[in-house]
C-alpha cells in the first residue's frame, strides 16, 4: 500500500516518492532509517522508470538534459555525502526551507507559455549551466537529506523554460538514474534488505505506471497546487529541523 501510494504520487508529480516511503517505514513499520533509506532508493528506481515510460511516449522527457543532469547530480550527491560529516546542516536546512518556499510560490504564479513541451537544439551554454546547477543541487540535496526532484522540477520549469509536464517527466527519469547509483552502493555494502524491498518495489511499479499516465494528462494548475502543498510541507520540515539543530 505504501509503495503503491508513493509510486502514484511520485509518478504523477515527477518526484521519487521517498517523502512518503521513508516516514511510513520508519514511523508505521518501525524500521530503522538506515534500513528504510536503501529500500526507498531501490523502490524509487522501479517507480520512476515505470512513470517515465508514460512521459517518454508522450515526448515529455528532455533526453538531452536527462544525461547531463543525471551525471552531475550523482557527482554532487557523492560530494555532499562526503561534506556532510564536516558541514553543519542546520543553517543549510533553514536557508533551503526559504528557497523551497520561494520556488513553490514562483511556480504557481508563473504563466505557462505556448512553447512545445521539450525544446531541441540547445546551445552549449545551456548544457554547461545545467551541469553546474545539477552539481550544486546534488551537493545541497545530499547535505539536507532530500532527493533532487523537489529542486530539479522548479529549475527546469522556471529557469530552462520546460513545460510543467516535461519538467516532471525529465525529473522522474533523472531521479531514477541517481537513485540507481545510490542503490548499487547500498547493495554492495550489504545495507539493502531485499526481503523488505520486494513488496515495496511491486507496489511502486504499479503505482508509478498509473501515476505517470495520469501525470501526462494532468491539468497544469492542479499539478502546481499539489506541488506547492508538497513544497510547503518540505519547507516546514526543513525549517523545523534546522532550528532544532542550531
């Protein structure tokens, strides 16, 4: 049930679904967070790939940006994980709570343009900018313990001019690659509980496929409102955690 719901929301919104899975497994099922996160990672891979198939069929995935963002997000995540031991996360959590809140407000107030969902033939400068932003996003996402989707979607929509549908489709596939890299590390370190992961993966696969199909036909205004609510929740959690850690 948890996997299906996480896959449905993740596929619909272009997010990983970890924001649902990790709290459910730790609070409801009583799992240790160190065991829940690896299960969440492998489930995110399955869910985002299921959801991405629907977006790809509708040409709502910017495959050019996916490659760049995926590579540099993974590199940034590794750097962020290494820096996590020497940098206090309290100030970063408070700052990012404000950034997330601002991005959510900007997304809901921005008017959609009449451009096609995905723009082809980008300049070299766009790819360099995407690489730099993805690297920084990966670093800070790892430092505050969040997946990149909550940051990547606003960046693609507000900065790169993708439609809200293409931003979500591109984000979903990008998160899948980044989560796969993390899942591989957890697997070889012996931290992935395959028995616990199997039913979650099944639910996420079904939910992700349904969520992806629903997401391709979703009204932009509905998506923006849901995304704003999610970002308000994330901003609140980050801000509270930051003040507690001061």
